[in-house]
C-alpha cells in the first residue's frame, strides 16, 4: 500500500520517474509552436526536474479551435450521459492505479510532503468519481403552466471552458475544475501553473488512455501572461475558471470584459480568521488544530488559518500550547512520509515569506517562534514554522496574505469584538469558530463574512459541500452539485399546445 512506503521507497520511485514535458493538444503531445521551454525545479533540492513546453497565444488559439470543433461535433457534448459517466470513471480508475506516481510528481514539483500529496490524490480521484456519478442524476425542470403550454427548463453545456489552476494543490485543484466542467459536457483546456505542470501532463496521458474524444481535454503548460492571458482574451472561450491570487483574478475579469463577456469563476486569496473562545473544549486539541491550520502544506494554502483570534482570558495558555505543537511541525525532506512540512515552492515565494517576517518584527509584533530559513536539505527552500503574538489589525502581517508558515495571533475580550476583528479583512474565504455554546455558534457563524465556516474543526467537509469565498476571495464555487451549475447554461423551451375546442 502507498501509505506504507518508506522514505527509501519514495526516493527509488523518484529516481525511476520519466516526465512528459510537451503540451497536449487535440489528443496528441507536441512541443510549443515557438519551441520555447521553461525549467521546472524541485524546491527541496534546487535541482532542475525538466524543461517543459512554454505555450503562448499560438498554442492557445490552436487548442481553442480544436476544443470548439469537438464541442460542435458533439462527440462529448451530446454523448449520452451514461456513456460520459463511464469514460470519466475509467479516468478515475487510472488515476487510482497511478496515484503514487501522481502524488510524487506534485511533491517533486512544488515541495509538499508526499503524505500530503497522497491525501490530495484521494481528493482528486474522489472528485472525478463524484462528478462522473452525478452526470446522469441531474434533472431538468418542467415549469408550472396551463394546459395550453409546456415549459421546459434544460441544462446544457456552455462550450469551451478554460481552467487555470494554482501550484499549491496542483492535481486536486485540477480535479475540482475539470471534473464538473467535463461532466456537464464541455470541452476543457487546462493551464497548469508553470511552477507545477508535471502532474497535469501525466493526467493528459491518462485521459488519452481513458479514450476521451479528441479535443475534449487539452493541457497548455506555460505562463499566465502568455498562455493564460490568451485563453482569457479568447472570443471562443465561454467560461474561465481560476484559482490563484486576487490580483490575477481581477485581471482575468478585465480580460473577460475586453473580449466576449465570458463567465469568470474565481477562487482567490484569503486571510482566514480562526476564532477561539474561552469556553471551547480540550484546549490542547484545539491548539493542535490551530497549528495545523496554518502550517499544513507550508502555509501555502488559500484557506490557511493565518489569523488566530483568541479570547484574552485563555490567550497565553493557548499560545503556549500552539507553540508546543508547532515545534513538532518542522519542515523536512518532502519524500519522507514523516515530514509535516516540506519546501517553499520557489525562490520568489521564499523571499516573500522572509520579507513579511522581517516586516512583522519591524512593526512591533512579538516573534514567539521561528522566523528564519532552515536547511534540512542542502540547496532547498525551507522556512521554519513562525508564530507572532500581539499582532494588531494595522500590521501588514495581520492584513496581507503571506502564503507561508506564518501565524498572526490577536487577542479579544468579547464576542462582538471577535466578530468585528474577524470581518475586518478584504478577504472572506474561510473562518474557524471554536466554542461549546450552541447559541454563540449559531450567532457568530451567521455574522462571519465568509464563504465557509468551520465549527470546532478546521477545513472540514467533503465533496458534497461547496468550496469558495466572498468579498475579494472570489465568487466561484468548487465541489458539490453547485459546481455543475457553473459549467452549464439554462435554456427555456416554451411549447404552445393545441387545445380541443
């Protein structure tokens, strides 16, 4: 079993890997039209993994043309729902067969621990299966009419969907995007992050093996300002689905307005509050969850619980417990299944995190733990788990998304103050609430400006519930049947019926 593989097993498997580096267009692998490539680097070692095709507008135009042709032919868009389901289930089965390899690709590419990557694979496979099984279970509607008419409300695929996914959960985010888009009958063009393209290209090989029709699924590795921008400005892309930074999300909305008013679904940044009241049960268990909420995946998580709001009457005791758990969450070799944290994705992000830490010290926050780069592997990019206390809402580290293992601790004295502090953010992706008072839980949950609220847990949920935010965290929803709604169009068919005299 994959969960029983040792450090040495993962190292051997890594040595045996062969990478697909070409774009996947119209069911065939090819170099970028320009011949250009970019290097993808293992951040745990600093060594180059591969040179990958760097697609640009020329490649995007070709992919869009094939996607549109496939959609109009109806090979997938008009395929019987039960048949589409079987093709997608074959893909899920292939992903299951190759889950160790897929997990390893994400670990090598962006530095996350392999145990975390295996968890991502379970989520990705489950997402594809969930959407496959949903295909023939989503019904249209019949409107209430008089006897002289019949009103049908149909759901139809949009057409061509471009999915731009981030580097922090490469294949899981891919599945969240392409699963419902394909299930709804669309043609999909995937643009993986240039920081983590390898699992997407391996997935393309599995799509080919699963026997998807030509042009239905394509992969364009490349940069956001080239391939991504071309897809966003295309007059023949009907929908753009994006997970990433708020700044890029705003640009994509502008591109949609400059082109064809394509639908744009965004899941952007976060600065999520994790609110701990003094009446919560088992402080040590809550502290363990609070530490994991920020240090999981090196803090490179859009819903990371980066703002810890603690009632002042228990604050020092609770912070001490968080520090104790954080001490045991140090970064290590991502190929070691025992490592809790891995490497930071690249030098740019590594420097950004360290710059924020320096700014936190300069602005007067109390550095309680960490705050420095560490080197469990020579040449790697690692940052120790870092905790700041006495943070105020005027400090940069308390307001801006760092996307790294940096926790900002705030204190509060009342429920009203906690709600005000939690909502004092440009973001609204997630929030946590720890309390044993059911009345308080219901009051505060309703008042938090957030797309999702985790009560007495962090990041709970499964494929049945939607994932997404409000405010500048975006407007889209991944997971659940609600995501299928985003990738389909409502059509009204109104029939006039003959009536007897």
